[in-house]
C-alpha cells in the first residue's frame, strides 16, 4: 500500500509530534471544560429552576434537561477514559505472519524468507519496522509520538494523550458521538441565557455566574461544530473499513481489499452484538469469534464471504 500522486510537502500525521509535551494537560483541559459546563447547566441554570418550583412546565423541562445531561455526561466520560487508558494495540512478542496480506498474496511465507533475523530480512513480502526492530502485522503503523507500532493505527490524538488504534477505535468513535450529543444539548439548553446576555433586560445571577454561562455556551458550541466534522469524517472511514492513515496513503482507484460492505465494515469496529454498540466495551462472544477486534487478522473481500463469525 502506498501513496499516489504528488508527495505532500507537509505530512499532517507528523504534526502531533510537536505536541508531545502537552501530555496530561489535555486531559485536565477536557475536565475543565466539563466542569465549567456542569456548573453552568446544573448549578446555575436548571438545578435552581427545578428546586425553586416556579412552575410545573419549567420544572419538567429542567428535569428532562438534567436527566439527559447526566446520562450523556456519564457515557461521554466513560468513552473518553476508555480511549485514554486502553492500549490501542501492540504487536505481540515473536509475532510472525503466515502470508503477505498487504499484497493480497496467498502463497505462505517460509522460514527462510525471514532471514537469519526477521528484522534483517530484505524480502519485500515481509513487513517490519526499522525503528521498533520487529515485524509489522497488516494495517500496522509506527507512531512517532508513542515510539512504537500500533495495530490498525488511525492517528495519535492529543486530546486523549494516546494513539487511536484497533483496540480503542470504537471507544474513540463513541467519545465523538456522545461529545456531539452532549455539547449540542448544552448549546440548546443555554441558548436562552446567551440571548438574554445581549438583551437590555435585567438578567438574574452574579457577574461570575453570567460569565461562566457565557463561556460554557461558547465552548460547547465550538466543540459541537468541530466534533460534527470529525464525526462525519470517521463515519465515512468506518463505512469504507479504512483508517485516517490508510485513507491518506492508499491509492484511490483500486477497490480497497478490506471493504466488506457497509454493514460488515461497521461490525469490524463495533462487533456483532447490538447490545454493546453504544457502550465502550465488547461482549466476550464477539471477542472470541471476531479476530479483527484484536487487531491482527482482517478478512478481505474475497475471503470474507466464505468466513463465518
């Protein structure tokens, strides 16, 4: 697999190396935005409305907003920390391929093709990483930020201080999904206060609470719009069973060999068990019967139709 056309002068995938020093500061930034949002929505706006009992309709609206807000917040944080603390997928020690899947080669590899040492082999059918000094499974890439090879690497995300790969890609997608829903809800919930902020009428609350509400609205609106773009991009990647790196590197004219159709492509990331589609976890049954979820074996189009999970 290689890049077609003119080589880009600036590789966007190397941009994250400049952000190596941020580390856990990004996690604190995310928690800070969550804290400001929680204060504005729960403690300043809808919490007091629910407690004051100013009206049945207002109380019901406040209750609905607070329940939905907390449910989405739990799923957002669950998905977020699942991405942060889940290893994206490392190459197992002493791993060796049976055949050259990247070239769609059906001839098995022999021991002699690996040379005296696997990493010293010059055989084009054997993929290995010179930086890690180890063999590379199909769809595996080296992350210059983490300093290791990652199975089915999509990208290194500074927001989660981790690589997004085979084992946590689903969690990352759910993080985007719940972030979009949460920030959209907050934007709509704080919109009346934001409009009132620029009105001539008197607004209840201290200058501090008004400033916090204003910042929470702006932050959540900005996140909702930006995350929507990323979410649409990754939905298209999942539909084609490809990653950000693969979409950047691969040729666009031939049929992508891992494209199994939209439904099966979706299952390669989210599993077959529908009960687990919207939570950052996999069922034991899916982990047992779907090798792709472990990041090492990926059925291709010709092979998949004869393969049963």
